[in-house]
C-alpha cells in the first residue's frame, strides 16, 4: 500500500513531525506547536499544559486551518494556543 501512496503523492508517517516544533510559555501555560502533515500542507495542532495542584494537565487541540509550510503552521498554532488560554484559562482542563 505504501508504494501506491508514494506513487500518487500520499503522505506517510515519516513526513510528520515527531514532536513539538516550537514551544513557548504564555501566562503560566506551556504551548507546544506540533502541526500535522496532510498532503503538501500542515494542519494547526498542538497542546497547552499547566501544573495544577501538583498535577500536569494537558489540553490537545487540532484546527481545520492549514498552512503550506511547517513554520507558518507552528506560528498559527502558537497564536491559537494564546487565544484558547485568554478565552478559557483553566476551564479548558475542566477545572473551575
């Protein structure tokens, strides 16, 4: 099957980033951008984490937005992460 995917331009797991491509701290939260490869574009995806009560809480997010390059996708992921933090705060983890 992988032969047919490579022949007709299908993506493979080896094309996808294996971890975060960019990480920043924002208002006590850690945003990790990990865009997902989809064909010749990247889907906005990442995690937001924070330690609450001695436990690391993680919120994963994926958006339908796509970018042609991984650097642009990482930047958009960071922007979306900041927006989620500002709108939801700790509620994204089901707390408060």
